[in-house]
C-alpha cells in the first residue's frame, strides 16, 4: 500500500537561508516528501521569481522531489517545472495542459467543494486539493466552509485521482486525514515556522504509524 506523502509548500520568503532549510527538510523526509510548491505571492516580475525559484528547483531535482509552481503557468513553463498548482480563478487545467505538455503535474484547489473536485478531475487535473481543514495563515478564508474527513473518504472511495489536503495541518492533527485516505499532506507553516527537520521527522513518524484505508 502506498503511504501518504508530504507535499511541502514554501513560505513567502524563500531567500536567505531558506535553500539550506529546504535541503535539510528534504533529507529528513526522504521517501515521504515527494513534492514541493513554490508559492511566492505578490511579485509580478517573472525574472525575480525565476531567480528565487531556480536554486530551490535544483535542490528538489537532486532529491527527486517534484517542483510545482503555484498559480503561474507562464512561470512553470519558463522554469520547465514539473507542474503547476491552480487556484480557483488561476486558469483552466485543460489550457494549462496545452501550455505545459502531457507530462506536467496539474493540481487544482477545490476548497470544500465536491462539485469543483469532480469538475477538476474531468478537466484532466492530476490531483485535487481540499482545504483549509484547520485554521491556517496560508489557506484560511475566514468564514469559508471547511472540508471534513468525510470529504476525503468520499473522494478516496469513488475516484483514483490523488487527493491533497491542506490548511493548518500538523503532526498532532494529521492522523484522521491519513486514516480517511488523503494521498498527500500539504504543509507550510507547521514546517517553516519551527525546526523543519524535527517537524518533518514528526510527520514521517505519524505517517508510518497510521494505517491508510485499503484500496
């Protein structure tokens, strides 16, 4: 049975010592951390974003970790990234596929909506993302409806497209999401706001100790 995997999402600030922190996190999560999302909001300069992204992309490639760009198909194409993550309103998965090619990994934010998730799957998404499950500085939308473990169970039972869960996920609260059938735990603040090695190791321990539903 394939274990739940970790999908690291970058903080807003990725300069300074962040490349070294990313390297340490990937080493600590070897075999469990399989994707990293470059998520830097508010910068319109593609040259600046590419300069920030390229060293991180190199680190990910060295550890066989997929490098995913948040929101921007043009930046993903420029970097020859492994894929792109689209929020609602960031573009159509079919158009992204035409731009990036058949091998690109395309993910789509679906919040708590089963309808959006099914639409994304029909449009050719490689994974769908539900969240925020808990309070989160990265994904929280205030009064937005939250998905539940039942949302994950519904998806995992009916569909083969992988399900990513995101939003305030920590080693202390992730076990029910794994048990429900989440394929990936997308985590940001829980890792980067503390000791990234210790937190990744804690996630790995919970993942190894928590049984996923049988296919």
